[in-house]
C-alpha cells in the first residue's frame, strides 16, 4: 500500500494510464487521454475519455476514473496522473480538477508536464464538501 509519505511507483501508474489511454474513444478530437490514480487502500483506478457525436456530452478520462473508484469500493485518491496519446503527462482540465478535489482533496499529488504538484497548487481556494457543512 502506498500511504501518505510513501513514494508511489510513478512509472507503474503512468503505465496504467497509458493502458487506459489505449482504450480511449476520441474520434472527434483525436486526442486520447488515459488517467490512473492510487486509492488510499493501494488499488489503482483508471479511466479514459469517451467522446460523443453530441460533442458536449463527451466524458473526460477523469470521469471514468472517479466512477471506477466509487464502483469498486470508494475511498480516497492519493496520487494521480493522466497521459496523452503519446503517453506523456498532461494537466487535467479545470472541471476535472474539481472532480478530483472531491475524492482527493488538496493533498492529492499529481504528476504534470512540469513535475509533481499538489491539487491545492492546481486548484487553489477550491470549493468543496467543506463548504456545504
Ligand atoms: O483533463 C482532461 C482534458 C481533456 N480530456 C479529453 C476531453 C476530450 O475528449 C479531449 C480533448 O479535449 O481530451 C480529458 O479526458 N481529460
Ligand atoms: Zn476534464
């Protein structure tokens, strides 16, 4: 299990994201994305983007990832990476940063093209569940 303070196997996580990316359905943008994250119980969850003929209905890879997290037992995300069609890390879009915040919070660590960042750095002053209490 990779808990707080234990460095995860980022290469394995990137590989899981690339594997998910290979199953992306992106005939409209031509931009395939795969995402992978570690949950706090050590399991890996993944997702790929799934587009739609009605363009705005398309789903980012992170949507599938958080769905898989919940469908396979829930928990919290600790480490995350998403990759493009060439297997290189990209930054998640704004909507997906919000999605990730719900299940990872500000301490979630992301691999980006510029190195490792916390979600707090990527989405400062985030709105979250704490505001609804
Ligand atoms: O964080 C992101 C950013 C983009 N995409 C997808 C959405 C769309 O299908 C394609 C081009 O934007 O990439 C993701 O899956 N995740
Ligand atoms: Zn997105």
